[in-house]
């Protein structure tokens, strides 16, 4: 005798919101711009974050272990996607690199106030070489502009701190 699965139709909610895209243009070559930022951020895999959280005996222990892997900038690269490498197959001579980066300690300050903030942390950057190799552009969406669709002062405060930390990272570049 087979039992029919009781399929529940999900409720669907659509909400329109606006993100603010920023494009920073540098006259330096893309490799130099990427290297300048890479020198300021660390590297950590998502699996390392999970492993550290599982091994930690307390929040303080997790934060201590995590902070030891995060440089002064407060950011680590979790993953990179070299769009330029695979776009070569299509004859596009475009240099394009996407970073997924952030800080799990900072992320929790937002996600604790709205779980959907997890859609927008970690942050993403897209480096693209300008036409005729005349520099590099870095595009990203201001994190708070994505997270703030409701009146949520604690989330707004935490997201604004992330925005400022991201701005400080760019200000620290030497290209």
C-alpha cells in the first residue's frame, strides 16, 4: 500500500527593493588592483568557518579562533570565480574575477536581526578589466541597500557598520 505524499503549497511573497551598485574605477591594471586588495584580506573556506564553530566550546572560543585567521582589514576571501578564464571559451578576452568575501563574526551581527540578511553576506565584488587594458573597475552592491527593506534599526546599524568597513578597505588600497 503506497501512501500519497501530502504536498503543501508554499505561500509566495514578492517584495520589490532597490540595491545601490557602486563601480570604482582605477587607472592601474587589474592585476595590480586585485593584488592590492588581496594583500589586505585573508583567505578562509566556508568549511573552515563551520569546522571552527563545531570545535568551539563557546561563542568567545569561536570568535577567538576566527579572529586569529582574519587580518586587520576584517575581511577574508571565501571563494573566487575567475569568469575571465571560462569566458575565453566564448572568444571573450574579458578579464573578470568575482570575490565572495566577508567575516562570519560581522555577518552574525546582521543575520541575528533578520535571517534573510544571509542572502547578502558574504559580500561580492566583481573586478573587470577596462577596455583596451586602461585600468580596472570594481563593482559591488552596497550591503545595507540590499538588507534594509523593513524598518529594523538594529539591522540598519549593523549593516551600516559593514558598509563603513568595506569603504575603509577601499580607502586602504595603494594603487
